[in-house]
């Protein structure tokens, strides 16, 4: 007669559910990994292929006639640069009740986009954007606008403003790209 331990069957029975649990955990881990990869791939696709704006007369190329060269044109290959350069701006000095402002609103050379500049007043208490003080046309890479006429003059004081940088691709579609707001002050003396 063979001596067979009585609990062997029990060990075999309990080992099978543990193996099933491991398989389920591996399957779940594989499913989560695939889901993360799918989300990352989808995100990368939408970053590289942003939605295009509808092609209307308003989206036609509207180059600002007041723009100037920042320096001599260099041969460049658009599309190699993957990021957009946005310039920072110091506080702007203005005379009481003057509407002529002189600030070099620049689209740095080598940018893969046009930039439209919009200057808005900012509510000092809430930080909310308010009235549009100035709006440019599209400024090409390597160009700048040095003279702006504001919507109205100001009394003596400091006024928070924001310079919005709206960007559009250089191709015929003028697809909206990443822009940026630059906060600064209008100091009126």
C-alpha cells in the first residue's frame, strides 16, 4: 500500500486558482499597457495633425503692411523647427492720453508660423482679459511691427496688459497653432 499524503489534492486544487489569478493579473496588466500606448499614440497623432480652420476669406493671408525685417533674410528651411519662439516684453512706457505706442512686436526669424498680435487691457482685480487696445495683421517670421495705435489714451498710472500671440501655419490652410499670452504693464506718465 502506498502512503499518499491526504492534503496533496488540496494543494493541487488551491494552486490552480492562484495560477488563474496570476494569468488574470497579467492579462489586465497587458490590457492597461495597450490602452496607455493607444492613448499616447492618439495624442501624438493629434499633436502632429491639428484641426484645420475653415477656408474663408477671413482666413486668407493678411500680412500686416507695417512689418519690418528684424535682420537680413537668411535661407531657412521651414518645418525643421518644431517649436515656436515667443518673445517676452518689458513694461511699456506711454505718455498721458497718447495713443501712439512704440513696441517691437516681433515674430522671431525661423518660426514655422505667422503671428498676429492682440494687446488687451487686463482687469487688475480679477486678471480677466478686457478691451482690445490693438490688433495687428499676420506678421511673417523674421519681421516685426514697431508702431501701434491704441484704441484710446490713458490717464497717469499703471495698467496691466496682455499681449496675445495668435499663431497660424505658413501653408495655405493657415492652421491655428500653439500661441501664448505675455503679461506686462502699461506705465503712463
